[in-house]
């Protein structure tokens, strides 16, 4: 099989927005450093501590995440089909096969973690395996492998570096103001501390919003990459809808049988939110499904 | 009736009348279905009715082709494995087809069998050169609820729910879509669907 044929084409619109968010984030951080420098805060010292914190997170977070969720690494003997799927997808994506872990909970979920493809772990819950059929599970795994391939853990860690600095400053200065602020005689110094606190707080809020946007775009990118990898966007859409619970509400019993069983089939007794409300509470799933649907159409009709 | 009484007389639109208008919404939604989703009507429709153990009802069903015939092609009456009855209509012009469905439903109501009416099934197909992506979307019109929902059957009594939700969401501005997903009942093995016209 020619693996090059599976090369993932680019989604330029998404790429452009992602670049824009990263540029905004870089601009925000630069302004923040300039500000800290100008008011004389020893930001290098703070940056070193933040760097150590993030470094720890970068190297050990996947272990922490998996440990906190109760994920257990499993062998190919325990879960042969799951391992075979991950292996096949990894080969198709041209990356080393990640470790495979299972979380024993009925909540349907899947995640990928690890700082680079060599140290990656992909974990799925028993709940998601129970609910999805093989093709849908493969689509979800394709999404997670794309996260690994795109090095999303690293991207988000880097993006949150100065956000962490801002958060630390906000936190420390709040305590400094509460505990030590009263001892200060100098009015100017007090005002300066408050200003630094305020700016750090603002930087933290804005950067968090930008990071959220960035991680949403990474989700879309992983949807896109995963869908291209498996060649079945509709399977991922179907999996997302199943996980969101919408699918569970659609009946599978035949109308004629239902109507025969209930002679006095009371129409208004049926409850449930409307389709509109459903999508109002789940806008991301709705949007992701819509994108996948467009992609499916492009794959079907575009050749 | 006094002139004053006539002035204040309220004539609510009969529910049947307004529901018939809702069925015709599919006629105007058709251009969107064809243009955006590449779905074409197949030229056929089926009206599904619940069984009723009554001689009058069975005589009515037997008489139905004669009652409805005259213009267009003569409808056929079939029974399926669930014991339900189908009135199968064929008409190349889509708006005429919908009017035929209305006429059929009207005939049931006039004879007092309106309660037996379940759904009208309007099949659409993609016109694709690639046979593997050729698919059927059935628009189901529920007579009592006056709403539509899509049903996309797959082999082995499965359905493409993701696609159904997606297409319903797309069409909700054009059609009265059934809001309660719990009412999107499938209809497996429709007898007249697979035969080629």
C-alpha cells in the first residue's frame, strides 16, 4: 500500500485562524514581558520557576493524567482488537505505535497524551468501547492519534508558558497585598504592586481565552486529520453524536410495531428537547459534526 | 345567525387542513434537497395505515384504487409483514405526487378511517455515478403530528443516525421537522421500496 497517498491535505482556513491566535498570544506575552521589565519586576526569576513547573508538567503530566483517571496500560493479549486498530492507524499515519491504556468507567471518553510521538499513550474508557462499533472506535482513535502526531501537548504547554507566569504573579501579589500590604508606608510602591497585580490578572484571563480557542482549533484539526486518516469522516461524526447522547434517543423499534402495541398512542406524552435545544446545549458537537459532514461530502463528490 | 354573531364567529382552521399544508412544505423544500444534498425524489410515495379488523375497512381498501384512480396512474394497495397496509402512488411530478398523498389521506378521513393513517413515506435518492455512495433518504411524514423526519436505512436493520440528524438540522428552516428524536421511529423492510419501477 502506498502510504504517501494517505498524506493529510491542509485545512487552510483552520491553519490561518490557528496562526492568528498564536500571534495574538505571542503579542500579549511580549507586551506582558515589556510591562514587567518596565516596572522592575524580576520576571526572569519568575520565568525560571514557571519554566521548572511547566517542564515538570511537560515530562510527567501524561503519567499524572493517566494516574488520576485510573488508566491501566494494557497488553495486546488483553485487548487484541484495540491494539490491532491502534497499530494499523499508527502505520497509516507514519508514526510509532503509542502505548495503549484502558480506563474502567462507563463514561464514554478517549484521550491521548505524551510530549512526543515516542512517549505517547492513547487511552479509551470501557464505556466508549461498549457504545461504539469498530468503525466508530477506529475514527475516535484516529482523532487521538492525530493529536499525538500534531504534538498538541507540546503546543498547549508552550502556549500556556506566560499564562502560568501571569497566574503565579496574580496569586503571589494577592497574598502579598493581603498580608504584607499594610506594613508598607510608601504609597507609590503600593500602587505599583496593585498595577502589576491587575495587569497579570488581565493577561491571565485573556491568555486563557486564547488558549481555549487554540485548543478548540486543535480539536478541529484532530477531527480533520483523524477523518482523513481513516477516510471515514461520517464514522467520527456518528461516534461524536453517540457519545453526546443524541443517538440514544432515536428509537430502533419499528413504528408499525410500536403503534400496534399502543392502541392509544398518546402523541403529546412524548417528551424531550427539540432538535434546536439539543444543538443549543451542544454547540461544539454540532459544529464538529457539520465540519465532518462537509468533509465527507468533499471526499465523496470531490474526486 | 345574527350579523353580530357572524362577526365574532371564530372559525379555527381545521387541524387537518393546516396539516395538509405542512405536507406540501416538502414540495418547496425539494429544490434545497436536490440542489444542496443532491437528493432526487424517486417518483413514488407510500401511505402507511394501521390494520383494523373491520369488513368496512377492508372493503374500503379494496375499493381504494378505483376511488383514487382516474387521473395519474392507479395506486396499488399492499400489506406488509407487520400487517400494515400501504397505498403506493406513482407520479413523476413531485408536487402532483404530494397532492396524490393528500387525496389518499382525504379518502381515509372521509370514510372515517383517518385514525388508521400512520405515515407517508417519500423516498429520495442520490444521483451519483459512484454506486458505492448511492443512498436512499426516506422523508417520513407523520399524519397526526404533522411533522417530518428523515430515515436513512442501512443493511441489517441499521440506520445512519448521524446523517439523519445532520440533514434534519439542515432542513429545519424549510420543513416542519419532528423535534422529539424519540419519535423518529424506523420503518424496516418497506415492501414497495426495493422493486424497480
